[in-house]
C-alpha cells in the first residue's frame, strides 16, 4: 500500500487497549461539565461531530495513532494530495482496528478515522470549529479548554487536545505555513490560515497553563455593506454615505475596540474602490481580501533566530511610497507608522485607509498623536494636529455592544483647527434606546442634520454630490419622522 513504511506493518504496533465501553463513557461525561463549572455557569457547547468523550477514547486513539506513525511512510505521504492521503490513512487505520480486535460501532469508527486524519493532515480537534462559518473567534487555553465566539458571545466547548504537546504541534504547523516559528526561544507569533484568518500563538514559558491559541476567523462568504444594513450595523442611508466616502477617495480611519468589526468594515469599504486603481496593503498578518485586479499585498516579518531581518510596518509603509500607489491601506496602525501613513494621505495618495484601536473618534485622534510621539518624533503638538487635520477626512467608529451586536456608532468628519484643538462634526450617530425581553439592545441611527459636509467639494469633483445630498436628506427626514 502506497504510503506504508517498508518492512513495517500495523501488527508491529503496541498492544491494544480495551475499546471504550459505554459505561466508561457515561462515567466520564460529567468530567468536562465539572471543569466548566465556574461562577458564570458556562456550559460546554456541543460541536458538530464532537461529543463528550471518555479517557478510554483518547487512550485508544493515542494507541492507534502511535501504530499508524510506525506503519506509514510520512515522506511518501507528503507527496500525495489531500484527498488521496486521507484515504490512505483511513485504510491503514481501519486495518489497525481490525488487527487489534478493537470493537467500535460504525459511527465511533468513522469519528475516530476523522479525528486521526485531522491530526495527521489538518489541525486536529480544531477542524470542526474551523469548518463552522458562524464562529467568529476560536480561543484555546491549553489542551483542555477551548472557547468560541458566536453571535458576539463567548461559549465554552467540549473540544480538547490529547495533551499540550499535541496543541503545540498544531500551533507550529499553522505558523510554519507562513514561514514563522513558535518555540521557547520565540514564544509569541502572529500568523494566518490559508483562508486569511488571523492567528496568534503564545507558548510556554510565557503561557503558564500551556499554549494559548487565538484564531480570528473570517466568513467564507465575505460580508458586504448591504449585508451590514440587513444586520442593523448601519442604516440604508448611512450605508449610501459610506459608499460615497469610499468612491470619492476620502482618507478614512476606522476606529473601534477588539472584535468590533474594523477589518470587516474595511473590507466592505474597499469594495467601492475603482478597478483601475493601484492599491497596496500593509499588514502584520495578511487578512484583507480585496477584489480589485491591481492589488499588491505586503506583510511584516519578525526577526530570525539571530535577531536579524525584521521588517516593520513602518518599513512597509515607507516603501509603499516608492511603488507608485494610488491608495495605501494599512490593516492596523499600532505605532510610529501612523506618521508615514499621514504623510502618504496628504501627499497625493487620496483614498488611503487604515484601522486602529480606540473607543471614540475623539480618542482616535489622540491615539494617532500619541503613537507618532512614541515613535520618537519631536514635532510640536500643534504641528502634529495640523498634519492630522490635513490628512484624515472621515473617522468611522465601530463598536461591539454589550449584547454582542456590532454597530457603526459614529461617522465623523475632521474639520480643522480652532486654536490648538482639532474640531470634528458627526454626520451620523447611533443611539441606544433600550432593550427587548431577550436582552437585545434596541437602537437607531440618526442624522445630526449636517446638510453639507466638508467633503462636499470632493463629492462634486467625482460627480457624486446629488447622491450624497439625497442620502443626507433621507437620513435627516427619517430622523425627524422617528423623533
């Protein structure tokens, strides 16, 4: 059989362990429930194809896995495509189960086969979680605790790993795909999955209770602005204003907290960039997925084992200016690259965009100023603020509310300076009005009555002034009717 080791057979595997008995499974079922008992009474969520499993199941799986590793030739297996390799592994595991006289039902055997195939070829126990499109985040805290975020709420699952070493092996498999590593010498790593999902790993000795793996998943079907309207994240009139902001090349900063939907919103706004524009993206872990034909994607690089070769976000943004970009998009502004992005915005690269962490538009401006100062720049405060005013046109604030829903709460213009203070005006705001019987917040988007925003002349230049006037009028009329 192709993929087997020469001179090795499944019969040479260790002696069998008894098959998991129903009674043993019944006794083991409460174990995970006891682990999940906490002051908040978080109950484990059953994952598709994942059930409460006994210790006997994991011992049996471990024994079969060891026999498989002895019987198979991994070098030959690596030459096969995914489907062929999976069939090869299933055949060998089925033979091992027969030779060891392990008694399993058809459903149990299929489950075991899938688990072992996932361990060898995929991401092990993470596979059922990654296959679900309704999960936004996967958070693994050591081998025995895995949480997911669904609909804005964090839930404990019954997914577990054989031990911390298996979890560490999966982390290394993930990060090695993008040329990075995680070990004791380099215990913190940012990476990504093939579908663009963002991955963070922090390993022992920094993580005391075992490796901590966090995956920010992205839906297979990318969200659009129209879908955000259906979800209530923005009103139809507000969505039309955002479309115009994207079309007329306003410089935009999307502000928000962790998990508030900044990257999703940035992806939605980039859909309105013209297809004949040259776009360059700069990210720590490439996750933006632009649909335009002329996109150059750049990604930072950590230092190697000798501490050499690091390429920072600032290096990428500075290099962008030599690549004839028409728009520069920075996935997340975290440090002194804010200065280079502002310089790009006010030197002919209109329509550039970026995201950063802040809780309000006013705080967003303060954070930009502080990030530039932290980079060692000694410019006077007023000069920095004048640069911010001359660079940024619109701040869009995204917020995750306490019921888990995500809303665009501010669309704010940067107007200019009054003395030493940056002046802004809100075009749209989101008001929370109360909550329903199920704890869901009730709110509405309202216009502030601004009829002629600062970027009006820019909209007229691109022939969008009528659409902008109609959207602003519709938002104002709707707000007045609701009032």
